[in-house]
């Protein structure tokens, strides 16, 4: 579980984290919490102990910069220091979880964000069971749709807008997705789901609920998302027509798609400014203006360069994963990745019947 939200003084966040811990407790599996920013490992362990949650917990203060054992990723390097550098560390945390799990010989891992609740624990077990035929199984996100700012604007203005399998609630087969990683860009989970040419085998089972939030509250969200949203929407537009990723590997395609993307944002802006005044409309307009401004900084060659770098990173990641040991004790694996400071506690009992078997 990646977490960055403050726990102390936030009853809603504490309740969500407790719910995840009790989910792990009911399933008899270990909970690994990767904390940063406003969240800390000590806060997590103290919260669970205070509420009597009997769970096998590993709480880690995740470093902002990846330590030893992490493969070099060109996609991260090319965006660092640019307008498109992402102000988030969720990709790093998820990649770290993949590496740790591989090093200790686990075959399966579940990702749950810190704003997700699972009403029925059996759904997670069923999703894990479905990995026998799939590389990734996602749980349907209800309660509040998990979309980008631009997609939220479409929905708010009455357009149909679907959701897709996301990293906020998914179960992964480490063997079937050995070359997959989360690039440090928005929609990192969409890229995780891609194979060499097309979407890998993905299924949906069960349901989770995401805590509501205002997608238009902070314009930085739109700025942070636009490059990754453009890339993912552009790739998946081709795949939906039966094409392959190779069809996106030219500047001409991205020149056309960027024009289409900008027309979409402009049309949403016009509709938002001419519709009757509703709560949140002004914030939506400001967010869309930010997305439009950021879009005009994106060049077709930047999209092409990122995709080519991502393809090279997949090979780099696959080689690094293949070279990892697979029989380390968890404490040894934590030390291997520079995380010897992690808090490893057994609150009441050890995992008795692992959900994700070796």
C-alpha cells in the first residue's frame, strides 16, 4: 500500500488505513505500507497497534530517490528537471514493491492505494485466484470514478466516460508480468498493463470503493497529468482500433493526436464557460485552462522519445528482475534495497494463510 496522506488528525484517512489493515488481517496476509510525504511508518504502526489490529506489518519510509538495487530507468531520467517531471512518488513505491516481492520469492502481489476500501474481502481472494489465467486482475472502482482531470470534466459536462483497470486496486502475477514496471508518469498503471505490442491479459473481478475528492481543486493536478494522459490516451486510441504500439512510434501520429487532444480540451472549455453556473464550474475552467497550457508545451517528438525510452526500459527492467535473488528473507531484501530502517512488526500474529502463496 503506497501512502502519502497525513494520518494524525485525519480521522477519515486513519479509518481507510485501518480498513486496509483489517482486510489483511482477515485474509491472513502481510501488509506492506510504503509511506512518504505526510505519512510515516511510525504513525502507521502506532495507529494499528492502538486499535488492536492483528496483522503482520512492514511499514517503510520510502526514499524519494531510489536506492541500490533499482534498475536505471531512462523514462525517469528524460523527464527529470523538465516541465513534465512528476510531483508524485507512487510509481517508485509500486516498483519497489515489485522488486521486494520478487526478491523474497512471492508469486503474487496486490496493490491498494490509501484512498481505497474493499467492502468484501472475498473479492480480493477471488481476484488472486483469477491470476491462474491472467497477468493482472483489477477490481472495479466504485464510489468515485478514478479518472484524469480532463476525463472528469467530460463526465461533469454530460459526456460518457468509462474507467479502466488501475494500479489503485489490482492483483499481479509476478511471473506473467516480469517485464512490466510503472514509469514515472501519470497513467503509469496503463503502461504497466501494456505488453510489447498490445494490452496484456487483464481481467476484472469484484469491487472496491474510492474516497471522493475534488479533481479540480488544485490546478497542479492537471499540469501533472497532461503529458502522461496524452501518451496513454494516444496509445490506447490506436489499440482500440486494432492497431499496435508500433503504430504510435512516429512523430506524424503524435502531431495528429496532439491536435485532437487540444481540440477536445478547447471544446470542454467552451462548454464549461457557456453552461449555467454550477458548484465547481470555475475550478473546472481553471483546471482545463491549465491542461490546455501544458498541452501546448508537449511536442510530438517528446511523445515518441518517451515511448522509445519506455520500450528500452522494459528490457532493462526485465534483465534486472531476472538477476534478482528469489530466496531472501524479507529483512535481507529490505537491506538489499537500502531499507534497513523499515519497521517490521507482528501485531498479534504472523500471516497464517498467505493470500499470495509462494
